[in-house]
């Protein structure tokens, strides 16, 4: 498939990447968009992997929530688009 | 329920392929023995990593097909001709070969038996895999939650788990399976013969007044079309959980 829409994945696709960074199951964590205030589980957000890193966007307004780049033994995590990330204590 | 956070130590493990079953011309199920497997939930996936002789690595996510009740892990993989990983997994891999994987991954797209809500499962192509783990989980524990599966495939030969679905639906009246074939149909085909549409959803999906729980898995365009039709049918977006696989797969 080459349709543009099929380049879009969802937060389930970065469950492994987030798991290796945070050592937590992150797809059920909930993030509040810093742009429009919509709250979504990470599993629900839009994810684009066809870039040098993963770009995570709010499904409601399109704001970039998170950018994650992994390389040369490091992670760069830009979370400036997320106002709040809520995790339930185990 | 939806926000349970399970701490995981996500490290790469080596599994040994014990069995390979060809499901369709392009799809195979690999059963993998992972010595320290921690167990999983229906709907979760694993990441599989291949390393070439020169150190180049390619990694893809595959849904777990086996229910939590089975000790051996099974993944069902569709071979994508231009893929980097799937042509190796479906075609070259043999029993006793080793594969590197990590998981289980995911806590959002997960169904646990005992949830009282009626269940609607909508699959496009190999999107059936995590939904099959849910159906098998339900069968393994004898859960009687009414389930309807709407499953879209290209052709009859592309229907994954066809016999098992027939058997399970025949043995248990609380499971209903509706197939649609979008590309070609054999003479005498009695299922649907078109892409998902509002009339099909009207006939197959639970009425909105039932407040069902919905899992949709398939290519991104399929998932978005199906979710849109269900919202038009009166479902709340919050009832619907989706998992997409797109052009980065394979």
C-alpha cells in the first residue's frame, strides 16, 4: 500500500520503544495534549515512523506530542507537546 | 481496567522455533519456545529482531496469536514481498532456528475474559491475529460473553484460521463470524462480497444500546473506515480500541 494514510500508525506501534526507555507498559498511560487538551491513551495517538525517529501526534488536533530519536547509544525525547502524562501506580 | 500499568523488564530474548504452519499462501504461524516467557494477555504483541552478518538490524512488531493459556508463544506473520523481516520469517525460517524477540508489549489493545461487555471484533486481513488470541482466550477459559467477528479478506484463500473459526463458531452459539471477501469470491460463496459499509455494520454489529466493547485491527485505512462506520452506527469512540499496521510493516 502506498496511500498516505497507511503511513500513519498508532501508539501500539511504539509500545516496545517506550518500554525500553521507561521500563513500563506505556500504551495504556494517558497523555493530555498541550495544544487542545484532549486526553488519550498512548495506544490511541497517531504515530509516524517514516522519519529519522518516531513522531507522535494528537489524533484530535494534529499537534506533535512527542518526538523520539534513538541512535549512537542514546535517546532524544522531546515531550514538549504533552501537558501531562498520567500513569497508574502498580 | 483500561489504565493498568504493568512494570515490564523489556529485554531481548532468544526463542527456538518449534513449529511452522502455513495458514494461507502468504501467511504462516510460527510457534516459538521462549525459555523464560513471562506470559501474556490476549491482544499483545512482540518485537522480532533480525541481525545480518554485517551487524545491520531490522525489527518489526507481530501480534501474538496464541492465548495466554498456552505455554508456547505463537505469532502469525504475513509475508510482504518488499518487507525486510517477513520474507525471512515466512519462507526461510525452519524449525529449530532461533529468533530474537522481546515482549509481551502493550496494555491498551488487550481483552481479558470476564469483562461483561458484549464484544465486537473487526479484522482486516492479518489484523485477525490479535483478535484470534482473544477468541482463543475466551474459548480456553469457557467465557460466554457474546462475540461477533466481522472479518474482511481479499479472497477465500486469504482467510486466516478459516477452519478453526468455523469449528469454534459451530461449537459455541455465543460466537458469530461474518466474512466478507473484497476481491474475488468462489461460486456459491454466501458471505459478504464487498468492502465494509454501513449496511454490513448495521447487520453484524451489536446495536449501540448494548454499549459493546470493540477491537479493530488491520491496515490503517481499513481501521479508520471501520471505526468511522461504527461511530456512524451510534457507538461512542471510547468503546472502540484500534490497532493499525501500515507501510512500515513487513
